[in-house]
C-alpha cells in the first residue's frame, strides 16, 4: 500500500519525501484547496520545484483542488488545474463535479482522484465518477467501517485511498456547515474550517477558553490537553449535562488495522495534516513508514509516541471500528 | 528544559540597551541568512509579534515590516498584535520548526493570545524556512564561527532532550 503524506510548505514537502512518502499532497496558496490558511501552501514556482524534488527521489505529487467552485469565478479553479497539469502533478484531487468535468475534458490524460470532500461513499456514487470523469482513485470519507470498505471495493472500478492518521472531522465531509454557521466561511467553499481570523483564546482563572466568532467553544482546565477551536469539537451545556455534543477532541489512528485495510482492498493510506509543521510531518511519516514494515506488536510501540502529537493527545479508530448505530 | 534561573536572574538588572543590542545583532544575522523569512506573512507583515519566554524576565517584540526587534522588561507592557508564551527553548525550537506548534498547544506548553491569523501566518512562515540557529549564528561570528556553532549546538541538544524534538 502507498503512503500518502501531507505538506503545507516546501520544507514540509521535502521532509515528507525524505521520510519515505510514496506521494505527497499539497495545494496552491489560495481558496482552491481545503487548507487555505495564512502563510500556508505553495506558489507555482514552489510547486514546480517540489514536484522535481519528489520525482528525483521516486515519489509522486498530488495537487489538491478540493474546494467547490464559486459561480462566476470558475477561472480561479480552471487556472489552478491548468498550472498543476503544466507543472507535472501526478494526480489532481478534486471534489467539485464541474471541475472534474473540466479536467476530464481538457486534460483527458491527467490522473484524477476523488477528494474526501466529494463524499463519495457508495458504489453508485463512485462508479458514476469513474464513468463520467475517468476517476482513477477515490479517497473515502471517514464514515465507513472496514467491512463497508471491503464490500465497496468489490463493487467499484477504481483504487481506494483511506485516511489512517491525523485530524478527524464530523461525519459529513464536504457537506459540513458548522464553520460556515459560526463564521460565514467553510472548508468547502473557502478552504478554511474555523478560520483563524475568527478564533480567540483567553486565559480565565487558569483555564484556557477558546472562542470562535460569537461562540465559546471550550474551556480547558489547567491540566487538560487542548483541542482545535472548531464547533464540532466544542464542549457545551445541553440540558443538565456538559459534554462534547458532536465529537471529542481526538485524532484518528487506525494503523493497527492496516492488515485488515489491505485485505479489504485499500491501495493507499493517507495521513491528514497539511496545516501541521514540518516536525510533525517528518515524525509521523517516518514512524508510519516503519510501522508498515513492522509486526503488529512492534507497530503498537512505534505508534504510541505519536499520540502526544495528536489533538487532545488522544486517538480513536473512529468509524472504522464503529460500535454505535 | 527551563532556562537556568542563575543565568536568567541577572537579566533583570543588565541594562536593556545592552541586551537589545545583542539580540538585534543575532536577529540581523538571521535575516541575512534567511531574507525570505517573512515572505509568507503577506498582509500580516505589518503586525507586531511578542514572544514571552516564561523563564526570562524579558519580552521580545518582532516587527517584520521594519525588520526590527525590540526587547522590554516583562513589567513594561509590550504593545503587540499577537503574543506567544512558553519556555525559551521551546520558543527557539519553534523558530527552527523543530517542534510542532499544534502539539505544543495541545499539551498546554504554549499559550497564544491576540490575532490568531497573524500568529498562524508567522508560524507557517517560520516553518517554511530552514532556520538552524547554531549554523546561522555561527555564520556571522567570523573567526569564532566554529566555536559559536558548536557551543550553540551543544546547548540545543541539552535543552531539547526529552522535548519530542527529534526532527533533523
């Protein structure tokens, strides 16, 4: 199975390649990708250099153009696709059907991957994208169990890539409007979830209070690990109870299930985290590369130290081992 | 690792102009080695960023637009758009991209307040550069270059031992 790794800067990109990535995914410095954060991402020149760096070392480069085009401004996305193809991207990761159609018609030879943001999770949806746009791979939403993935793999005509490590979203990828509700901006349209421009932290009697727009997201006592200031990870008072209404501030880790994922028909394992620093990228990629070649017992030891780098310093297998209805 | 108290305490009485002079020299040397350090800041280049080492009686305020750094005592209020607080050696590790800022935030080792967009831009700008303090400071130390680099490297190794900063 391939190891697909994130990079938000050229420095992180080189770290990912050097640490053993089979492919690195990245985006341009604008709203054409779902990690449109200040100071992050690649200029055209940086992407060209990165692709050349990866190619010299036998790694591939996937370019994420995985936001939904704004009506009347499609040119921004079309130009990004043109530039990514011209610079030699090995695959484009797309979510918008209109952009998929444009790429399939304009660059029929270009390898096209379906982004997790497209939320294609059943045979009809995936096979439609394969037939209509020539999609070669689908990145599955983090909503399926391993049995679901195995069933799906038998019924679709493209490769499967799944997230195995990193941040975890609520189970409405590509359709989540929580950030939009609180701030007017969303990962789907603007490439930002809980944009930093709307985030505020303050100290209150030793507690860390995080706020997003007009909403208090969480209050962390002094010794509790913190999480991201997103509504989906918010701790709220609901009736007589106080707790996490959507999900706990934890990260995904299903590296102990990679043998089962392989048997299910998965071709590629994806690490989330283009917004993370190069130290994180280097540490996670090198550890997961070792884990792929390790025995199950060795894997547990290798992965234990990564927990400290995770949101809330806790990890979960999420829906892959769903035990709820 | 905390900055040793016997070394930090005298900084409360050393003339601020002397400390600021030394810090400005190091800052200039860093910018000479990394002229693109602040390129990724974009619209946030005009902001003021304060770094407050918890184990020093000082605050460092960086103004990228003027390529300037100011040093003040902690008791004097430093005007800044964004502030980050943490142990000195972790702040230096962040400058080098040697530790992951999100992980330090999750573990509560770092505190950030103020303009988060500006702070995020600065974090990414620093992470995008390949700052190596022993190498960069040594480069402008003339004939003392090998000694400065070796000493700074030894301090860094000791300071970051056990801080999950195994990168590089």
